[in-house]
């Protein structure tokens, strides 16, 4: 979707603006007294969140493509209605490859700025599904994905995940807490999903890491000694957590410079694999993630 001037009707002076982003794709900029954020209509993809005077919270690859037929690398891809690979379909689902509709913008009495995106109708077996994505900015960033079975056909099995890339100063000086004693399925180094348990109180990323923590609703904190801050990931209606860093060993596509592994870690929230959801006709389920920081 190229920039349509009619989108400017959703602007709110000082709080919401709609501009041409990379590749001339329309981008919504949110601003509050304490922070800023950005999201593209392509994929309803959040690409920026930053408190004033602090480094960005969201990591974006410098090689990311911005085109209608490719996903954006970095930010917060929406993985829906499946996660990972699927025979005959793109990795991580359809939602991150289509242009969502800008449906509403608002400013609350508390100064919170919100934007709502709606997923266009999907084809084939996914046609009963509707979704909306609401991004709300205060001094934190709240992302809410609501998924509805809007048809009368059989129930639909879905996966959903907010695949959040977080910006860190140096991966060697990062620790993650909140996952101690939690079992996880290991997909790094050809482990093929072997079940393991994290025994250390804090997780350090010192090699290729690709873990799916099932049946886990805990918040995760990313302690970043290089940038002198903690990023907190709170999640709601989510039973799966994914922690990922490709290190130097996982071969990445051209939209990711392999050296960038040092400035990022993904802490993803959703309901995937054994925690996949079933949507009955008329049913709505919601996934919400809140990103915040502190010194």
C-alpha cells in the first residue's frame, strides 16, 4: 500500500501523524509527553518505541526491506494465524504480509495515544477470521491483538505471537530473568525441540538461542548493563514465550546483517505449538503485551 492522502484524516495534531515511511509505505507516528512510537500499515508492524531521552526499545535491522510483498525485519511482527513454518504458506502466517486498515486514532484524558488497525479479510480456510490490533502509547507501549471467528463454519485452530525484537547495547552484557526453573523446547543447534529446563536464575545469551517456553505466563525482564536499563515484557492471555537470538551460527536472510545479533534479543509472547488456540464461531480471544523500561 502506497501512501494515500486520505489517511491524514486520522491525524491528531501533536499526538498522531501519518507520513510516508521507508519504501513510501504509510506509517503512523504516535507521540506523548514521555515517549514516541511508530507503526506501519503493512503488517500493522510496530517499528519504533522510545522514551524521550532514552535509547530505542525496539530493534530494527538496518537491512530490512520495506515492500508490499515482504515482511519487515525487526520491530514487532504479528505472527497469525500460524507461527513458524507451514507447508504451502509463508513463515509466521499471513498477517505480517498484508496491509491492514487504519480504523481509528484517539487521545485519552490521561494523555494516552492509541491507534487501531483492522486486518483485511483472509482467503480460503482462514476466511472466517477477523483481527484488530491496537497500539497504545503512554510512557509504556501496550499492544493488543484481538482475534475473532466471524463465521458460522467449524471452529478454527490458530496460533498467534507478537514477535518482539528488543534493542540491547551488547548481548554479552544482557541477562533475562523470569524464566528460572521453566521447561522449554530447544530449537537451536538442531536440537529438534528437545525438552530442557532452565536452572539458572538468570539466562545469558552466549550462543544461538531458540527456545519456546510452553504453559508460561510469566513476565520477563531484560537487564541491559551496557545501556543501564531494564526492559520489562508483561503479557496477558499468553501461555507461550519465545526467546531467540541467531548468534553467528543460524544462517539469516539478506534483510539481517549477521553482526546485528549483538544488539538484539527477541522475547516473544503468544500462544503457539501446544498452546495453540481454538476459536469457535462468534468467539474472540485477545493477546496483550506491555513493554516498559526502568533504570
